[in-house]
C-alpha cells in the first residue's frame, strides 16, 4: 500500500510540474492563472451558436467553450475560474482577441488562411457554405439571379469578399450594400431595401426560422463558397494555449458530449421561442469529430 501511495504522490507532483511548465510558457494561461478569470468573447444574436437569452450568453459555441474551460480547470489544477463575457462583433473580434481583451472567442468565425495571420483557431466545430436569402416571391435561386440587383452583407465578414469576387468575375453589376449586423441585413431583404442577403447558410436558416412568416423567404441552392469551418478563435503566437484547447475539444468530440450538444442546439427547440432548425449532423462534420487531427491548417 505504501508503494501505491508513493506512486500516486509522485504522479501528482509530476503532473503539477508539467502543468506549471505549460502555464509558464503560455501568456494567455499565465494571465488566466494570475487573475483567476477567463474571458469569453461572444455574439449577441447569432443563434444557435452564440446569442443572448435574458441578457445571458448562450448557444452551441458557448457550451463548447464552457466544457473546454472545465477541462482546463481539471487538467491544470486551476480550481474554479471566473468566466467573464465580452460581446464582440464581426468588426472588432480580431482586435479584442489580439489585444488580449478576449481569451477565446466563442462564436461563428470562419477559419481562413488570411485570418490565421491575425489569430489562432481551434479544430472546427461546424462547417457551412455561403448562400443568399431573398423573398420567396422573387423566385431567386441561382447566382445569375443576383445580376443588377442590390445585395447586402455584413461588415467585417468574409461573405463580403466572396460577394465582391463573384460580382467581379461574373460581371453581374451587383450593387453591394453593407449592414452593421445580420438582423439589419435580413430586415433590409424583408422590407425590399435589398434583393438578397449573402451570409453563412446556417445563420440564414436561423434568421428565417425566427421570422414571423418563414415561408416568405427562400435560401438559395446556389452557393458562393464550399463548406468552410468555424473555429474557436484565440490569441496569435500562443501555441501552448491552442494545443490545450484542442486537447479538450478532442476529448469532447470523442465522447457523447458533442452529440448531446449538437442535438440540443440543432435538432431540439431553441430558447427563447422554441423554434427548431432541424439540421442533422453532416457526414463531413461527423468525420471531423471522429478524427479532429485530420483538419489542421
């Protein structure tokens, strides 16, 4: 029995020393440990990923981050961290992460080569393509149907670049309009100010499902991009923190937790109005959950 106690003590000491080395080599973890706090960047209205219900951040990406934080607390022996929430927008999210005002952004940020020069990303937690929404009565569905029309997208997103590229390469003479947020853009389509709103298909689905008359809107079959990954965004130049976050995500992905979370946010009624997105788990995303290491940029 004495040898077992000694072995356990030695193991605990070794684990504590290893955790100490990881913390010391990570600016983000060092700050978290010194303050006893971790800061989540969240969106205010991007259901089902990151939005507010009764002024409280909630959603699929928020749940993922909270599970990651619990894992970090256990792995590093940090105790209970205080979780702070900071709202972010497409326009300021990179600045807040880069400046250390946000430790991990839990939302709908697409991982692209250009963006990896500004921030670090976790394994993907969702895949989505870019499409457009229009009024059903307009009978728009192809990319050519956008020709000569006013089309809106949100400031600070990759969707604007995709729309401008389409406009340039296809010579569609689209009048590109900018909105401050997704709700404003969707309202512009609903009111007839814009013929279409270009955005990630899953976000368009959420907006349509929450409309007074969802049948009044149509999401195009035509896409402006292939399926692209959302990732949790973290400060650049902190590979230790990224590796630990990915380690916790891998544990989540390879347990029942990820399937429970996915079903909760994509197949069950969403708070506060109990709408259902009904988006089954895509095979490509299921493959990432089964083997997240396959997707490393």
